[in-house]
């Protein structure tokens, strides 16, 4: 398994990261807890050293399940978790909050649920526009000085927001959605990270299932599946008209991947990891079968011709990449 370093820091991990959002939420359907724990342990055996979670996943379920799955192997991995949502007593996410004291208190909860004395990388999950962006960074600096965290960063922050944060302390990472169908990060975020020594973690590598190869035009999503709303992070990826066009792209991408005896999911992972600013591609892995497929993609390198063909397929099928979208950061 290839390893990479986050920007100009000393934090190093596997290029493929284990995303646990699916493990901690029912919005993707029920999971087999024992099988998910087994996938975590086998992932470590296969060279995956980064595990990404958040207190909002569940809330809390993902962190608790990851703690159970890691057991004594916690010392062998990099744990990334995230705070910054306001979570009520139910518990349910009811907004965002990045006040200094709140961030410090929430970090203590993460440490407890993860069963660890330190967090390798703590991120502010989403920007809280009602709080100065410097304030949570000051909290993270305090947590680092206390030995509670080793590195810190942000998630879903624009370059302008990161610039403000960097007045207070240096960010190790920014985590943001990035995949073939959503290239908004290419407009400004990826260049900013690359120029300022900040690592980049890509989530949604398989486009929330679109690039898994498992969907057909007849696929529908039940009401409790968040994709049933048609949108994914402000983009109409699952709206019927877009969904059908994207699936035509996927069928053609399957043919491209088959030339290398690979799957379309493996093609999607290799595509993300091929960007020079990307440190980690996060992928959900709820069972050993998904793990096997994902790991086999980590060391695949696409040629410039492959990437150009992918772009041509998307253009011919009329599927936008959203690089210059109004929502681009």
C-alpha cells in the first residue's frame, strides 16, 4: 500500500483511507456490525492505516464502532475525527457550532468514545459562519498544546476561509468531496492546498455509490436514504435526468476499466489518487468484499490518455464535472 504525507507535516498514512460514515448511519441502510468490525481489522492487515470518522456520524455510532473494531490495534493507525456540529440530547444534529469552549468539550467526547488518549487529526467538520474562523483554530491549538490532538485541520472550507484560519495556526489538512462527477475542488481548493503545504482528503470517492457499478436505471432509493432527495452536497447527482446520464457514463467507464481487468470502482479510486494534491482517497468499506476491491485499486496509475478518455466520455454524454459551478469553492 502506498503511503503519503499530509502537506508539509510529518503525518504519514496510507493513500487509501477507510471512511466510516456508512458504518455510523442508517441513511445507507442497516449494516452487519460484526462484519464491519472484521473489515476494519482486515484493512489494517492489508496496509490501510487511516480511519476517518466524526461525532456527527450516527451521531456517535461511528466513533463507538470504530473503537470496538480497532481494539488494541489503535496504536497502529491514524484516526481522523471531526467536530463542529451542534448535537442535542436526542442525539440529533441541529446546526453548527465552532465556539472555542464548545470545540474543546466536543473533542473530549471524541476521545472518550474512541477509547484513546489522543486524536491524530481533528477537523472542524463544516464552517460555522456565525463564529470567526479563527476561533475554532485557537481551540485546536489549545488541544494540541495539551497533547489531546497531534494535528488539526478543516473540512469543506474554501481558500478564503483557510487563509483566515492560517493566521492563527497551520492546517494539516482540508477534507472535501471530490470525484469524477464533482470536480469543484479543482477550481481553487486543491491548488490552494498544494501551494500552502496542506494535505487534502477526498470524500465521496465513489460518488456515493454512482461509481460503484451497482446501480441501474431502475435503481430507486427508499425515503430514509439521503440520496432519495436527488441532491448530493448541492449537486443534482441523483435527480432522475442526471442519474440516467451518469449511468450511461458509468457503463462506458466499465469498458475502459475492463481493459486493465479492473472495475469501475477501482477506476474511480485511481482517478482521485492521480491528482497530485490529493493525500488520501476515502472509501467506505462495510465488509471484506468491498475492502478487497478497494485495496486492489490503490496502486493503479492511470495514464494521461486514460484521464483524457474519461473527460471525453463525460462530455459526450452531457454530464458536467461542475469545476466552474456557481457552488465551486
